[in-house]
């Protein structure tokens, strides 16, 4: 499925749709180069889950954890850009963070990739002259949950 995201308002709407469909254990894998809009989508999802206020980019901390009651469900926002080996995801305790939580992963390929996990929604962002294009892939279950 392709989704046209011409401006920031469209990014916010799209993120909110994902937030409404998100369940514990899900993975949202965000790919695309630097500046493609991965953190922008992540922020919109986190806001859609109820978080108010700033959402720092996790590029330095690698993971940021959001927990109820400020969000509807526990969520890990990770940016794996700085991992030099996929095994480091395990070393920083990612599996512990993920227990019962949903995961939004920027640069998932640096952490071994999550695209083949059940419940993974994969969003690949392309920069256009005017905004962004998202190529969205997920299991039947995921795509059935998203507005067409
Ligand atoms: P990434 O996390 O992929 O490196 P960011 O989410 O930080 O990228 O976005 C980089 C810049 O692109 C930001 O300044 C953001 O406002 C802008 N941007 C994101 N989505 C869009 C869009 N659909 N149209 C125009 N600008 C956008
Ligand atoms: Mg980013």
C-alpha cells in the first residue's frame, strides 16, 4: 500500500491512525534515509497514544520508554542508527524493554531487522519534491486494521 504524505499535517494524521490500531507486541519499522521523516511519524504515533509534550529523538539514548498512564499502552521508541553491531540491541536490554510493549524502530536494519516478526508494520519513507511517500507493508492483520 502506498500513502501520500504531502505535508506535516498528513504525517500527523497517518501517525494517529497507526496509534489507534497499535497493540502490545507490535513493531512499527520505519526505514528511509536521514531526514526522511521517521522521527516525525514516531512523534505522531506517540502523541496519538496520548503522550503530551516533547518527544526527544532517541538517536543518542537509542531507546526512550513511554508508559501508561500518559500513553494508552507501553511503548519503546528506538533509533538504532548508532548501533555498530545488531547484537548490541540485545546488549542494551531491548528484549526486557519490549516485554508487553509496542516498539517503534528507526533504522531497524541496524538491529537485525524486525520486518519478519508477526505484527510488524513496515513503513518505508521516500522524499519527494513535495513531501513524502510511504510504502506500507504488513501482515493481513495489520493492513486490515488500517483505514484504506
Ligand atoms: P528522520 O527521523 O527520518 O531522520 P525527521 O522525522 O527528523 O527525519 O524529519 C526531517 C525533517 O523533515 C523535519 O524537519 C520534518 O519537519 C521534515 N518533514 C517530515 N515529514 C515531512 C513531510 N511529509 N513534508 C515535508 N517535510 C517533512
Ligand atoms: Mg530520526
